[in-house]
C-alpha cells in the first residue's frame, strides 16, 4: 500500500523505527511548511482521504500528524469526528476528566510515575480499536508516550518460552484489581468504582460489571475487588497479516499491591518469565518527543502504549473509538 497522498507529506521523527517493513509511527506533515496547515484545511484533507488515512493506521499501527495548527480540545474533537468512528466510553482504573464532547484528559495520575504499557481496555469485553492522543502542552522533559508493536512481543516470548506461552494460552489468564469508592488522583490507578461504573449504587455497579465480564467482591473500606477471567494471552485480528498480538496486561498487573495476574486455574506464572517479558516489551518500544499540536493515532489492536515520567506541565488529551 502506498504512502503517497496529495494532501499529506511523509515526514520523519526522532525515534521512529522500521518494523517488518513498516514505519512506526508514520509521520504525516503538511505538503509545504506553513502552507494550508490551518485546522480547516486539515479537516478538509482528512475528509477527502478518510479511507486512505484509516488504512495507514492499520498498516503502520501508528500515525502521527505533525505541523498542523491544532490549537485546543475543540480542534482535536473535530479531527476525531471527521472519520465517523463510533465513540466508546472508557472503563478502567485511570483517573480522567471530561473536557469537551469526545475528548478526555489522559491518565491524571502523578506525572512522576511511569504508566506501564497496555492495550486500552484490554480486560473489557468491548475495547476500542483506536486510541487518539493530542498534545496541547508538551512536557519540558520526559512525558513521552512510548508504544510497542504487540506482535513482536509474542514472537520473542514464543522464541524464549514456547512451553510457558502454550500453557498460559491454553488455560487463559485471571486478573484481580482493587479500586476505591471515590477517585484518588494521587494514584495513576486511582479511579473509584463509582466513577468507573457511572453509579453509586452497588447493585447497579455489579450489574454493569457483569455486563463487562467482571465479578465483584466488596471490601470493608467501601472499595471493591474485581475478578476477571478467563482472558486471552494473545489475539489475532483481521487485516493485520495474521499477526499474533500480545493482547494482555500480564506484566502490568502481576504481583502488585492492588492487582494480580495468574493462570485462570490459579497456577502462578514464574516471576522470571514475567520479568523477561517486561524486558522484551521495553526493548521493542518506540517513542518520540511530543510537540505542541501533535495528534497520534494508535491502532489499539496492534500496539501497547504507556507514559514516561514527566516534568510538569504536560497536557495530553485522548479520545477512544470503536
């Protein structure tokens, strides 16, 4: 599939990689510097090239729009809405604030903490196909959003631990996660169950959790422990060369104070395997320095993403689409 498009010029960014013949991220700039790079022209270009642009996200797993005059959340929302992708409500532990229409803050947990790599809403029955991020205020230092081509993790784990991968795949994964009642923005996993499920009624919360594939246990402090499983280790999605994606959050939830990950039958996963997986994910990571106005489209079915620790200020907004 060709990269050429009359309304965009392929650029480069520091940190991009060629993975299995694909540029990650594919950087798209205005045709000429300072020419037709205003938001109106960008929206027209996206409208005229919707199918091509969508195919570039699937082909390259990540597309970065850079050099366009995207000023604020309203502009960002207009970009998202051009494509007609259906919105999907975020369900997860990250504290977030609604900004405008389909736009939310990204994880509002302390900037000093590293947010570990994950496929967005990987534990929920319905997860977004695309995660779109917009940089309104780039951080002075750190704060990158690294992402990982998920199939590379599967390939390398099978190379090193073929029997373990087969066993986990066969048995499935079981996760537990504990959440407080109210939001705690002092933690990157501090979203309360009332906000997460959109209700303060425990009975209704249980009903909504069950619809998402979760069981719940109430804790003495008013919080809740959710149990999820069985969940897959890997997944293959249409249109992605039959690649086997590392579609789980094993490393991110394994052995933490408020979460756990094990095989569904209760068998523990050896620590050295999880540790090596963590190393492989980091080795395969791709990152760039945010610039003001950047819009990053991630194929959530093909990439894990995270957040590096950052000095303030940093303002990155997000939209998730089916």
